[in-house]
């Protein structure tokens, strides 16, 4: 299968649907926590002393990780390569906040397109370096939610107030999409969705881009459930969230961040029951809290949450958890990129530095394979 269920075949990333039928695919881990390990200063973010382009920028820019593709590209490339070396099939561009709307916080809105082009080029170059005929690698253009919301008032005293419009978001996303495509991404990932209207602006911009250019790339969609109510921040349940966006015919649909693996599991199971796309899950991107927590996941959660299958009990769809053969092989793919497997003979590494995406194989009866 090389299409997204619509009349137009994919023009990039054509191999992804077939790969999903064959095996679980792995996404890279968190970019931010890997950047934090470099302990970059304000001067480092500006590129000083070798790069003076932003030496006199009027506001502080430390923390603007998307800028690093322009000031410290070698760091971003190294992180990409570390994840690819660890076994990732798909890596994300460093563009989670690379929209003009988000970059306004740093007075760098005018750099958004350049950030996306360069970031996509870096990710694509790393994928080319690590791709083999048996294991192709893919660069996903990361499209984040922006720090503004089209559905929720920023003022508790004025429920009707909004700090951004749908049209402003659409235009900002369109600029990002064009830059990512120009830089060479293989697919798009609209992720960490807390407001469905923001996501619709991004997906509308994608649809416009596809129509205007004649290109069509796979699209991954991932929302975030913010609390135990099982709803995203703008109020939808996961079922309503899926039904709001299923018309896009995404390659994958799932959840990321916010809740940990244990609390996220029932919502992933619900998506697996109702979705006609592959289901994705990458809980709590970033560093674990402590070595004690790491050891707990290494010894308990992973073994109990590697294979999850749909079954029937009294006519109802339920989820049955079992330990899968080759559990340690799965863990191997999820290790810290810096981990030296010779240290313990290839056994599970409890010092996990990231959560990696696991996508279920696309079948008529969804069987979600979830890694904690």
C-alpha cells in the first residue's frame, strides 16, 4: 500500500505503510533532554564566538532549541545520529517550536522558515547516512502545538478571549510545512495536540499544501491526554479526538507525553479499538525521574507492557497484557544512545534517557504493541 486511503499516492515515504504491516517501527526519543546534556549557555545559543549572527539579538534566546540548527548544527546532527545508531526508524526534525507564532516569544518569527529548512536538511542527511536497503530511515517533520490555543481563553475573567486566530495558525503552519518539505522530510508529524482546533489549523495547512503542490506525504497525528479524565486540554475524549481528525486519513494516530505508560494504556487501547490507522504511543518523552524509577520500569513495566492484544470477554473488547518473546531485544532499541551494550552483554539498560515511539502493525483487527 502506497497511499493514504485517498485517491493520491504518497510522493515521499512510500515504504512506510508496507513496513508497518511487517514490524513495529521506532521513533527517536526526546530532543530537549539530549540538548540539556550539553549544558549550553546564552552565548552557546547565540553561536558565539564562531558565529556572530545573533550576537546582538535584543532578547535572551537561551532555551530556544529550534535556533540551534542555525547556531549549533553539529549538536543537532550528533543527536540525530545517536538515535539512529540506537536503532530508530524515524527521527523528528528539531522543529517542535519552529513556527512564527512560537518564535515570537524570542523575537525570531522571521527565522521560522529558515529553521525548518535547515532542520529538515540535517535530519534527512542523518537518515541518508544510516539508511540501508534492509533498514531505511525516515525524517519526520515535527509540527508542535504552539504556545497559544485557539479554543481556550488565556484570561479566566473573559471566556471569549483568544490570543490567536485559526487563520494566523494556519498561515504559520503553512510556512513551517513549506520549509520542512523544502528541506527534504519524508513525512509530517503533528504532535502533542492539546487543542483540536490548533491541530485542525495544521492539518488544514497540510491539506492546502498537498492540493497546491500535488505532493502528498504520510501524516502522523499524536495528541496528549492531560489528566485522568481521559480528555485532551480542549475537552475531547480520545474517541471524539479521533473522530474529529480521522478524515485526514493519517498513517498513524495516537498519544504522546503527559501521562505515563500505566495511565496512558487504557486510552491507547481505546484508540486501537476504534482507529482504522496504525496506533502510535510515546509516553513521557524525556528523562526518567531517578535510577530507582528506571530500575522499576526495567524490571516490571517493560516486561508486562510489551505485548498488548485485543481479545473478547463476554462480547466486549478488552485488553490482555502478556510478556512477549524477545522482550530484551525490544528494550535494546529503546536504550540511551550513549549506552555501550558491551557493558552488560546486551541486557536491558535501566538508564533509559528517552521514550521511543512504538507503532502497531496495521491489521484488520488492531493489536497494539506498546512500549512503556
